[in-house]
């Protein structure tokens, strides 16, 4: 198994596991947050998708449009209000599929290319950026699981309970 195959396998598992947790969000609690000025449950799901698409564009296409919007606007202004969990999950699935297809088509020999942008203080190899998508997704899956435990008192996770 080469690095690309390993990434694709990990990406599929990460997405599947995160979906299990995100689907447990009560639809009437999309705007719940543990404290003022923190992301709501719905905003976290939207952020995972938007960030994945943005990082993927940098890694695969060297296009920085996500950061060009996010940095001056700030995360909260970029995310907006979330009103439908099914819509957010469908968008997340579409972004996941686009990432899988783009990575599948991206030649393995280019994974060592560097992406840099002085304005954003970013300098990273394509491989590191792609694996960072999985790490970011896992981080927010755990965050949502913790939030749901606080909100409902129930343990929510991707493991069989």
C-alpha cells in the first residue's frame, strides 16, 4: 500500500466515523454551544466541510480562495447560520466525495510538492496538508461528541457501544 492508498483508506474511515457522531446531533439543537463565542454544533459540521474543501484546493490546485475569505472575515462570519442538519450532512458527503476523487487523480509523485503562502504564514507539503484534513476532521468529531455528552448526558461516539 502506498501513501496515497493509505490516505484514501484513512479518509474513508475518518468520514464514516465522523458521520456517525454528527448524525447524533439533535436537529433542534444545531445552534447549541457550551459557551458564548464558541462554535455551535451545526457550525462545527459546516466548518469541517468548508475547511476540507479549502485545504484540498490548496493541496491539489494551489488555490488559496478559502483562506482569502476566512482570514479577513473570520470564521464565524464565514460560516453563517446553520438551519438543517440533513443539508449540512449532504454537503459534507459531497465534499468528501470530491476530496476522494481529487486525491485519487492526483499523482503520488507530486505529494512531496510544497505549498506556501507568505501572507498566511503557511508552508507545507501536499501530503501533510492532505493528512491534516483527516486530523482536523477527527478533532471536530471528538469536539462534537464532547458537546453532545454535555448537552444530553449520553455518550456519543463512533465506536460500538
